């Protein structure tokens, strides 16, 4: 982008938009949601084990 004389402000806007698209993809990804649920279950099980 620098070699195409795109301003720093525009490069930052482009980078920000790309990051937002990637976050939306991850947020809506079924695998990521399943990992989140699995992590919650692991944390819950860990608390139960520690309280025994």
C-alpha cells in the first residue's frame, strides 16, 4: 500500500476494516463457539474438582 501512495490514514482505515471482517468471521464460526462452550465446561469441572 505504501508503494501505491496510499496515505497512512487510509492504510489504517483499511487495516481496521479488515480486522473487523476477521472478527465477524470468527464470532460467527461454529467451531469457535464450540470451543467457547468446551472451555466453560472445563472451567466448571475444574471448580468442582477443586471444591472436593
